[in-house]
């Protein structure tokens, strides 16, 4: 089944806990809390402000102690934390994910993770000048080769520039899902934007 994962806006939004709860209520399986530069106390306040029923759907970027304390769904390792030391200790059932920017990195490190973001697949919507670095035919061939290996483990999800217009290209290219950001948060109605994406990849 094609997965659709949502990343939060990197900055604070008005009435953000209510908006995130509305998005999670749409049947969204995973929400990545990505707030670069936020202190731990501010992240913890956001987690506490969300209904506890959604905590298994939350994946926090960094801060494994908060992931364990609040029994969140998983931990996403930013590059700096990924390179800083051994695999963080998580509770049973919590996932570990990360992001890579090349097919070589996926080949070298895939066994450590439950799923991986590969980016930017298309020209970024949220980052001006952040252009795609991939040819989908090349990606398709490489992912097919990896998936044929007995040791293949993680799912690879596309990130970068994904919209309702191009999300249909991803499953045929071998991606197990998509992680979305700009197409949601640059829309005046994020819930409507999410529903449109869900319909496009159904």
C-alpha cells in the first residue's frame, strides 16, 4: 500500500495543535514533527498539546528521549544525529527513519532503518532553488535491484516537490510512498490539500 507521510511546517503556525489534530483525523498514518532549532521544552509543549490518542502516529525529528517518554510512533534521525553515534535505543514497536540524498547512501545504510526519505525527487515547493537531483528511470532501476535482494529491509519514500499532479509517478518508479511538506503548508486549506493528495494516490 502506498504510504503518505506529512512533515510539519518548520516554523510555528497559528493554532498549530488544532490544525495538526485535524490533519491526523483524516486517517493520516504518520506525522513527522520537524521543527529545526526549536528547544526541547517547546517541542515537548507541542507534543503535550496534541491529543494523546495521536501519539503513536507521531515521529519526532531528533530527541530520542522525548520519543521514548511519550511513546511516540518513531524517531527520525537528521544527518547530524545520524553521524553522531550508535543507533538510539527505542521502545518496542517504535520506528527509526532517516533521509538520504543519493541512491548510494541508501545502498550503504539501508539495513539500519525502517523507512527512508530520498530527496529531492522533484523541484522543491518549500525551498526555492532546491532542484531535483534524480531521474525517475534511474531510481526505478536501482530500487528494483535493491528490492530483489534477500537482505532488503526499509521502504524508500520520495520527498521533495510532491503534488497531486506528480504523485502518481512515484509508485511506478518503485517508491513505497511519499513524504509531503510544501504542497500542504503553502495551500490556504491544508486539510483540503491533504485530501486531494490522498485521492490522487488512492
